[in-house]
């Protein structure tokens, strides 16, 4: 997101905006036998062979749409079988953005294209950053914070090599956060069943969402007080800062909170959405921040009690949060000095009956040894079960995906 050295020539900067890009290095998604890599730019994704990691080219999708914006995260939920959900955005004549929410279905093996059905649309007044969204048994939930991409600033990005993608982003703390609730089972592009508002928030990741027995939607995400996580040139995206332990630890933008929004769909459009911030505290009274959430995939879109995160207190580590404990202590923390874990992936134990019966997989960089390993933790106790050494150093990863089929157990990380 910051400027690169050497500076890109104008033709390359135009190409970078127009896309699609082959640098889809944020998420791994799977729809039927299609395994593909995604990012936040453009609609095209890149398919891979999950056994060899060989590229298979752009993922073939019937009626894929022509959006310029999208979110890297796709969503799946057991109610909808092997389908996956996503969204793309098109700039309108008024410099707003039309959001199209879609459902992709496999039509055969990975040599057959996916079939895309647009299930809902809505227009917003400015193109916005929407990295992730939520899916329940009934609803697709698009939460739009007041973090905007200024289309006219793209011209300056093309003309000025010192102008970075970060400079195209605007944060308006006085504006509302908007909640668009779509019918996930729709067969045609219909408007949201409800549009609601709350106060300004910046976030990257949803944790989970579900509808309780009382009919209220619980929408859990990792909330930041402002957008400096993205906009600060001397923040998260600055390698010099991130390599300096003192400067890195001083970043207030790296201390988000776990937030739960409570949405009453029956309240109708325009209603205000309340929320609660949960304090994450261990047995010693230490308070934690967290990011890169993971839950048991069997509980996606359903009531759940446990979340797993990359957390930070005395140093980077992995956090298990009990959301149903009801007491003062709700955190178990795994941490090793100089070891830097990536996103935890929850793998349920076959035949397991409790929600946290399984293991966590996380790629970890051992800074002193200058190499990485795959960490395996007991997801109930957060005790180490194994560490599988890698023949290389993985300095930083983003998101991954684990799945099992009749022949393989596969973990793919980018």
C-alpha cells in the first residue's frame, strides 16, 4: 500500500489500478473442487492445484460481473452446501459504488466454471473498503464503515509516483457505519431486507455472526477506533517500523477490541445498532488485544462459544477466548519469546462433540533460528502438541484454509 522502490512507471500504475492482478495473496477459498487465491482488487481470482501449488490461471466463473472492488474474504456456511458467497463493487456515474452480493456454485470438477448468482444489490454514496463480511443460516451481512476510496484521487496516483494507494483512502469519523442485511437464499438480485446504522468504526475482520433464539443477530468483529491502521504511513504497512520492536509496540492502531453488534432485523431500516466491547482478560488480570480470528468451521454462522486469534500482550502469541464463560477471566494465551505466530486455523477432531475439541494450526516464525515451523496446539488447553519444522523462513503470512476429503488433509496458507 506504500510506494515501492524503484518507482513504478505511469503505464504500470495504470495497470495496477485497472487490474485484474496476479498478486492475489491474501486469502485461500474453496468452492467445490476449485481452490483459489483472492485479494481486495478486482473480481478475478487465481486457481491453484492444492497438492502442487501450481497455478491454473484465473478461476472460470460464468457471469462473473465487472466490478472494480471486492473483498478478499469469501464465506461458506453448512446450510448452503458447497456454495460460497462474496461481493463486488462497481463505480457509478455519481462516483458512488453499487455493491452486488453473489453466491457461487460448482457445476462439476475444477475444469468446469463456477455458476454465479447475484442475490442482492445496494448503492452507497462512495466506494468503500469492505475487506470481509458475515454469513449466517439466513443472511449475508455487509458492514460498511466510513472508510472510503476517493475515485478522483486515482488520477493523482497515476500521475504522481510518490502518491500511494494509502493516499486514496479517506476516513470520516463523523459518518455512520451502515449494516446491509441480505437474504442469503435469494435467487434474484433484490435490495437488502434491512439497512441499519451505528457509529463510525474501522475493521478488517468479522469473527462470526449468528441469529439467537430471540431473533437478534449477533455480529462479532475486530474493531479499531479509527483507520490509522490503513492510513498511517508510519504504521502497520511500514517495514522499517514493523522491524523496530519499540516503534512497533507503540502503535495504538495495533490495539483493536472484540466488538459484538446486536441487530434486530424486525426494527426496520434506519434503526440504530447497539454494540458491546468485550474485555479479554487472562487469569493474571492481563488485558489482551486480538486479530486474525478463527472459529470452529462447524460453528460458522451459528451460536458459538470460542474464538481463536493472534493476540498481543507481552509479545505476539495465540489467544483462546471463551465468549460464554460469564466470569472475569476469558483468555488462555500461548506465547514464546521471539516466536511470531500467524493466523490460527481450527481443525475439529473427527467425531468430536464439544466445540473446542480439535487442534489449532499456525505457521510460526522462530526469529532466533530464522526459520519457521507449523505449530499444533490442543484447542481446549492451548498446550503444544507438535512443531513441524519447515526448511525455510516464512516472514509473514495472511490467511489460510484447511480441509479434508477422501484422499487428503490439506492446509494452504498465503
